[in-house]
C-alpha cells in the first residue's frame, strides 16, 4: 500500500509539473520533464497497473491536464526507454491535434523497444505539418519501415533512420520508392544500418527523386566497390545533391573512393560538392599505415594463434589488400585465404 501511495504521489507530481512546464513551451522533451520527479522513463513504460491507471498512460494524462491546446513544435522522446505502449498515449494526443497545427519535429530515437509495432503506431499519428523525423536506433525492420514510409507527409524535409540494422534489401527498396512522395526532402540519414551493396543499389535506383534532396549520409554501411559504383551511377542525375557521406565503409577501398570522386568531377556542380569518402585515398597515408603494420609484425609473430587470427581479421577489414602486402605473418595470411 505504501508503494502504491508513493507511486500515486509521484504521478500527481509529474502531471502537475509537466502541465505547468508545457503551458507556454514550444518543445516537449520527455527527459527534461522527468528530471526532478520521482518517476522514471522505465516506470512510465511499465505495463503493470499504477494507481488505477496503466503507467504508460501517465504521459498522455499530463498533456490532457492542460486547459488549452499545447503550442510546442518539437516532440523529443529520445532514449526514454519507451515501447509501443508508452508511445501510444503521447501520439494519441497528437492525433487529436491537441498540440495545435504546428508540430514540426518528432524524435523517438534510441528506443529499441519500439520496433515495428511502435513504428506502426507512429505512422498513424504523423501530422501533415511534420518537417523532421528521427527514428534512429529503434530496432525497426521491414514491416515497420514500410508502414512508416507510406505515411510520411509530403512536406517532410529531414529523415533519420540510422542504426536500424534489421531492414532488408526489400525494405530499403521500399524506402527508396517512398522518396517519390517526398518532393521537399532535403536530408536523408542512414548511418550504421549495415545495408551492404544490395540495399544501397535498391535505394540508389530511386535517388534521382526527390529533386530537393541535398544530403545523403551512408556512413558505416558495409559498402564495397559495387555499392560505390551504384552511387556513382546516379550522382549526375541528383541535381540538388551537394553532400554524400560514405565514411567508415572500408570495403570500398581506394578504387571505390576514386570511382565516386570521378563521378563527382563529371557533375556540373562539382565545385560545390562535399564528398566524404570511405578512407584516405592519399597514397602517402596508405604507405604510412603499411609502415605501422610492418612495425607490428614481430609482435604479431609471438602471439597465440587465436589472438593472431582476431587481429589479422581486424586489420584485413581495415585495409583492403593487406593480405597481399606481405606484412602479416604467413600463418595468419594462410588462415584468411
């Protein structure tokens, strides 16, 4: 009973404090609202009953308690341990247009419990006024990404789907196809999604549209030379594109970087283009790395087979062609063939 009374008191405190804080605010940040209260994001997302209310309804209750529509333009629920049940009451408020007609930015990033179910809930509540959406690190798969892209408002300008590694080639193809409905999209961020060459090719088939697309971030996506060629083939058709980030795609190698550089040089707007390639293409930098590897060779030779194998795998991934350089001990090179 004491615990229930304490929880009830904490809920009342949270609702009251949040209502007062949001009455004239333009930005609702859940973490900020939780600070100073005895509630936590994990408790609010708990599915067990709390004071005759499901705990996940507390957030919605704190918004509904206001006597007039909110006026915030940003909704930030980043890294708040939210799952689908914790997200739904907040978005139900948005669906009723309780926040008015000015909501422009939603960030639900780093809530991996959301998954595909959470994305379906989010998709159903997206306002037409939305200009920026971030779902980075939400464990989204094909079903979730397809549900979302089908509901994105045509005025969207920024989309961040980074760190969602469960989306397949067909899912990224659906994202590419969905771009046709977003003529004002300017920025597409897909960092660290482990897309691979096939997914990038599926996406690249649709990249000439939308015409407003100015920046694409594909860092750390396991791209190889084939992926670089897929991107190079469409650069001249992306008339608004001025930034392409493909860093930390070590499989592209020197050849992939040069393929993209040559494609950029053929574009009329090459002077204004910002290309961040997968690695340094400067031969001096490559020689410096090789020199460091040579200095490590005596140390590697004295390590056990298991440790040697692990280090050799890492080095081979970082420097394509290292196996043929003669730097690694023969035993490690033979095991990697």
